[in-house]
């Protein structure tokens, strides 16, 4: 992991294990093992070693190894006896950084350690069934099987076994993860399966809080944080009344390939093969470069050879995509533009999409209509030999994310516990995911040994009297966050620049974006350092009040310049 200043950051659990707390992970990326790969860099090899019993099981039976070793982990403090039989934790952080810590990986190692009878099975949260995989074997049910009942059951068992810090992931409720076909099949709003799943999730959370309260763990002595990684946009038509289930809606769960005749209650993303749908280059056009994309509603484009942004082929491809319209299969086949916003490497830097690895930086990114799923191959096929359709509706997937639209970017965060002000629903405080960790650390009295990229959400903390911290934190988010005002205005200007066929207009806008982003980066670094500094007794950790005011004013000025650029472009 790398911090905002390029420093090597510890693993996400190390702040807590250093403080003496064991940390559990349930289905959470970057905390648990995520694959059964036995390659030299695979999770199984890195943690257990080549030729180990775990390695041999992964070779002989990858499915069983997934159930036994993937998905769950407990990272222990050096003083903990829980991980006495565990593996050294250094290989999951930075090779050679072993500080004596150990960890348990997978249900096969964790379940006997956290269940009172040392059983191989952990129960669902209401204790009515075992947590099993699809074959009925006790252990990790798979990332798509991380229902609320399963995940919260394992979390509760960890807490009851004395693991005080737990991170967990719960699968989405809007997909039928138990479809007999073995594929996820999307539910539509109001569909009976979706309503049933939501009801089961509500019941699981109720069982979770009731169970922990009986253990003496509640909001008076424990911090609970629940959030969503991103929102989703529904791709589909209007559901029709379900005669078999009064009060519910039903949808057409079948692929649609006649784009002008999809049913009004059609469900599914519109798959669009961009390579097939782009217009053929004219004889006077530069040759279209070879490219690949990350399949998504907001695809990142990687052009072969990594040409610079002034390359004529790249510029023509950006212009063609900006103007591309295809039939809207969810609206009677009416033509619709596929691209809503676009950024090349200049605005990608504004959006924090440029990393230390130049090979990972996209040539440009298209933020598209979120009802579309963009590919470079025909997706709807009757068989492998079928050439398929360049555009179709695939009913298996109907909830798009990873884009810039408000329903996707606007997510929910709930906190309750000591130090959290009781405020009910708050729709005015602006924050993003990077703020959650500093907020947790502030509430539990810990800090990371690197600069967090976010800030504590002081608006929700009880006893916070320093309003200058709140003003500076708010200004920092709006000028630095990818979805902040500054970045969104820059993205509007970038979209106009990339669509333009006037080289001077393109270069003028891009130069201004680059200059504003450089100023933003300098200001954000100064504010971030101040926000991460230890809080003084007076509560002002941003230096003098005058300095805070200057920083806030600078942030507001940069946002105003970005707005002016977006408007004038």
C-alpha cells in the first residue's frame, strides 16, 4: 500500500494490531486471502508456502481450498494467544517486515479457534444453520454467498471470541445469488425475490444487534460503521404487476436482441461492443489505433503503444466516442449518446487516476450512460460459435456502478457508538470513503503512522467545538476529492476539450486544467498535513486561524476558477 505522499503504508489492520487488538476480516478485500493461486505470487504460495498441505490442497482441489482458506482472516497482535498456531503476517504486508505478528487464514484455521466447541462450522447470525459453501461444506460461502446472515454470523462469532475489531463485506441484495443456473441473475425494483432478500437482510441485522447486545456489546461501548462501496443505477424498464405475488412487480428475464422491440418491462444492461459500433474511419482520417478497454459503464481505454495524448489517432478516437450514438434498447431503440463525460491523462490526474505505475494509467476514460455496459466483443450469443450482436440487452446484470452519476456516487454511511453525535439522517455533510478511516481512528483514539488521504468527519463527532477544523475539512474535500466540486467542474471542461476538433481549443483547456490541478495538489498537500497533525489541547491543529482562512479562501478560489473554465469552454 502507498500513502498520499508516496510512502509505504502498513496494512490496513496494523494500526489496530500495534495497539494490541486482534483484527478480523470477513469477505473483505486486502484483509483476507482472495484466491487459491499456487503461482509464486499467489495468495496460497505467499502465505502457506510451496509444498505445504494448504498448497497441495489448492492444487488437488481448488474448490475445497476456496472454502477452507479464502475469505476469512484474523490478524493478531504480538501479545495475542489466538494466533499461536497462525502464519507469520509479514508476507501479507511487505516481505521482510515481520514484527512477530501472526495471522489465521481461512475457515479451516479460524472456525476451530473462535467456536466454543472448536467446531469446524460457524452458524448464521440467528444460529439456525451452518455457514457453508454451495456444496454444503462448512466454511467460506464465496464472495457472492456473503449474505447478511452468513457474514454477520461470522462477525458475531469473532466478536464473541474476543476479536474486538472486525471488517466485513455483505453481498448486494439486488442479485439472485442462489439462481439454479449458477449465474447471478438480477432482480428488478419491487420484484418478489428482491423484496424477500431485503427482508432477510433486515432480519439478519436485527439478529446481529440483538445477539451482540446479549453479549454486552452495544452502542454504549462499541463503534458500529455501515456503508456501501458505491451506489447502483438500475438498467431496465418499468416492472408490471405480478399476478402471482400481489404488491410485487415482475420483469422480462430474457435477453433482448431486437433493439426496437424490447418489452416495456425488460430488465438488463445494454451490452455495447464499442469496436463494432464506432463509425468506420474516413479515408482522410488518421488510422484508428488498436485499443482495449476495461469492460464497464465507465471504461478506461488503453491504446497500444501508449501514445501521448496529442497523437492524432487517439484524438480522433476520443472525438468519435464523444459523438457516438447507438439505439437505446430500453427506450424503443431511440438513438442515445453513449458518452456523458471524458478525461485523458490531464484530467485523470485531477481525479487521482494517475498512479506511480505508468502502465496502469489509462490513455483516456469515458464515463458513459450507466445503463450501458461497454465491451469490445459481442456478448449476447447462443453459443461460442455464434457471432452474437454488437448491441443487446443481457438480463443477468441490471445494476451499473463505477461511474460518475449521482445515484452511483451518492452513498450511505451510518455510524453509532461512543463519541458519535446523535443526529439522525444527515443529507448535507459532504464526505467520501477516505474519511471513514480517520473518523474511526479519531473515535477510538488511534492514528496511522502515515498521512491519511481523508479527514475526520467532525460534523458527526460529539464534543467537537473547533469549527475551523470543520471548515478546513470541508474545503479540503471539495477541492481534492474525485467527486468534489473542483474535480467535477474540471471533468466538465475536460469533456468539452476531448470532444473538440479544434486543436487550439483542446490545448487551451488542457493547459488550464493542468495548471489548476498543480495548484490544487500543492494546496491539498498543505491542508492534508495540517489535518493529520496531532490535535492540540485547544483543538486547533491547523495552525493559526488566519492560516486556516487563507487555505479555505484558496480552495474556494480554485473551485471558482474550475467553474469558470467549465462554463467558458
